[in-house]
C-alpha cells in the first residue's frame, strides 16, 4: 500500500525541473533585463534565437542542479537556500545595478550587522518573500518518491541528463555563432546568472581565504632602513570612504563641498587618481600592498606584510584608528588599532545602526600623538560617504545642501536629493580633514607634520542606472574608480623633506596617479630605503631635492592617453571592456549625458570605432583626449 502511494508521487527530478524553470525565468530578472536590451528581433532566425534562450537556461540549470537533486536529505534544503539567497541578490541586481563577482561576495560575507541593517527595507523583504521564501516553501512541501528500486531511479536521473544534453547540443548546432558573439561581447552577463554567480564566487572566495590562512606570514623589505630627519615627522593618513573625485570642489566641482580645505594654505589636490578596486575589501589591502593593481593578488596580500609593517619595522610609530564598520580588511592586523565605535561617545554615536560620526576619529587623538616617540603615522579609517544611508553620515549642522534623501531607498529619491545628501557627506569629510590639519598644526613647533587623504573607491549615484559601488573594475564607471587624493604639508615638512610644492602642484594638476603610488610614497615620505621601494611610483620622488622638477615622476602618462582604467604601466588604455561598460549601462536602462561625463565621451569615441571593427587596433593606439576631472 505504502509503495503504491509513493509510486504516485513525482520523482525527485521534478524538484530540479521546477527549480531550473524558476531560475530560467522569474529567478533571473536582472539577466533577462540585460538580454532583452541586447538581443534584437529582426527576422525569423533571431526570433528563434530568442526563443532558445529560456530553453538553454533551463537545460543549463537542470544539468547543474541535478547533482544537488540526487542528494536525498540535502536536496530540498540546498535548493531552498539557493532560491532565498538568489532572491536577495536579484533585488540588489535589479535596483542598484549590482553584479555578483568575487569582491561582491567578499563584501557580503565580511559585512556586519550595522551595514546589513542599512540595506534593510520593505521592498527587499517582499522580494525575498515572493521570489525566495514562497518557491522554497512549495519545494519543501512537495512529496516525492523514487519510483521503485534505486536502479530504476538512477535511470531516470541518467535519462534526464542525456535528454538535456541532446537539447543543448541541438541548440549549440543551430545558434553557436549567436551565443558565442553574445557572450564574447557581453562578458558581464556571466556575473548576472543566478545562482551560478553566487556559488562560483563564494567557492572561490572561501577557498582563497582558507589558503591564505594556512600560509605563514611572508615578510617584506627585511633590508629596510630609515634615515632620520632633523625633527620627528608626524603624518595623518586618512583612507576612504566611498568619496568620488568628481564631487570635490578642489577638483573643479561647481558646489562648495570643500569649504574648509579650499581656505587652507598648502593644500594640494590630485586631479586624476584611480583606485585599485571598487570596494573596500579590494582597495584597502591593495593600496597598502607592494603589488600594483594589475598584479594584485588578494590571497597573497592577506599573507604578506604591507607598508605599515615595513614602517613599523624601521621604527615608525604606527597607529590605526577605525570608524568604518567594515573594519580594516586585514591591513591593520599587526598594528595597534583603536576601534572608535566602541567608545560610544554620546555626542558622536547617535545613529540607530550603532555607527558614529567620523569626527570620533579625532577623539583623544592628541594623547595618542603625544605618546609617540620619533616619527609617527596615524591612519584614520572613516565611514565617510558610505551608502545607502548617506543621511546618517553627517550631523545636522553639516546639512548644507537640501532637500536630502533621508532613506536607504536611494533609487527612489530624486537625483537632486540624492546628490545633495552625498555632497553633504563630503562637506562633513572636509570638516573632519580641516580639523585634522588644525590638530597637526598644533604640533608643528616641534614636529614636521603632514596630512594625506585618499579615498578607497568612488560611488555611483544613479549614473548609467548604477548605484553604490562594487561593479567589476574592468567595466566600472569612472564614478567608482576615480578618487580624491589630497595632501597638506607644514612649511617645515616641505623644507626638511626637500619638497618643491610648485612641482607637486604641477604634477597634481597634470599627471595620472593611482593607489599603486601609496606604498612607495609612504616609504619615500619616511625616508625608508629598501629594494621594495621604486622611486618611479613615489609621488614625491620627482619633486624632492635638487632634482625637483626635472627628475623621474610617478606614473607619467600622457594626458591624451587616458580613458578608463590603468594598464600594466599605470597608464590608461582603451580596451573592449570600455565598450562593454557602455553596453552594460545601456542594459540598465539609462545613461548619463555625455556632456556631464568625460569618460562617456571617451567611450562613445571608442564605441564608434569598435563598431567599425577597430577595437583590437585601439588597444595599441592612443585614445581620445582625456577631459579634465570634475
Ligand atoms: Zn570602501
């Protein structure tokens, strides 16, 4: 009787078919949005090609989920987990233009409660309920049976695989060229296929992290020696957060986002600086490592000393002060660290999510500095302009621009309100930097003092339909990769370090820099000699000593060559990826006006040429003239 009852239950392969059908349709809406904008119907063949897309996706998911379906006890929980996680990812992909790559998975896995809370919203909950929990419940409640003996059940699985492969081969025979062209010209599509992107990159990240943990710490620059200046040097380095270059008044932005820094003497703002990554988890380890962006290996960086370790080895007193709820991403692992949020200073820690305003980084800093012996480096890691809750990043008296977007549903705010809110975060960052300079000046009688500020990555505020950051670097828009870098030196610092301020200003205005410069510039600033140091990447090397103004420069790229992302030599080169970002932006349903975005002009130039089949040749040719930042 029991056997008779189970005989009428569907075979477990049905669970796989239902899951595959869901992921081939409603479970992959961001992918379908992209495909819909890319593939055009012009005739019977293209209509057939479009018709084959859901079938191809179903077959792929069917094959890939079959091993999961063959696990008797785990198939339902695993399929439900994939559905629920994918539904949350689908929400961010659709509403913020997010792509799921390795760094995005890393961001999610390393996030904390406060950051997660900042994304929490009713639409997100509804999306997860409708596209994740509901289909999961249906799967979990389905009763399946194995239809008799194990051999017979195995034959069903085998037949499923063979039939699916036959369909796939048929589609490949009919449309191989179409699929090949589609994927070659739109490589970002791979990062849109749920849940494959999640599974692949989670596996990759966890494996890499595990391997890094097993590796012993690799020391670096054991030959490093530091020369002593006539007076102790004190440098405050502010790294991050989420500030983009084009919204800085000092870089030509037409709004007063730098009211304090613009009034101070000796402030130098570097107009063209590229980040190493588009997310903190990549940029932070990269900018402190000896590896340039093009050769950056996160696994290696995690098990290797960075520039802070080298400075400490040579006797520099290094302190890391953190107010970023994402932490220091391992960079401060061997450095004395103050977690400022734990202080719970009443006047600065009033946010519901437990975060504090960045001025807390200066709280008690004087006593830290006074305890320093000799040369000192204080690294401040602010929360800066981290979204989507920009309105929580500044106090009421820094609300210079209004109306503001006082919500985490930033995609629903007007562009005016969103930009106002973001710009207010920059005004507050400007105030914090100005206060840090004031503090440094109070020590200038007996120390040579300096401040360096550089953001870890930029931010998209709806341009190209993108929000936030974390877009894969090769197709990331300039808003996410162009960052502010600002420096201030006391007169005595300039004098004792032999720096030529006019030379620095000239370089800051005309040359292209990147996070690759930070490692070597810090070594240069503290007069550290080591084989790891390369003067060609030291921002100050060409503006120091008697050779100032005529010596070697850090990454000297002709302005006419710049387009999107630094190449192996640090200069920027037009590639087919620059064409792809245009396509990606187009699939998101919007585009920023070319006259407001110099890079868009560059891309349009590249794209026109690519349409003539000249992309390959472009890779070896100078790009169109680079417009000034801002
Ligand atoms: Zn960041």
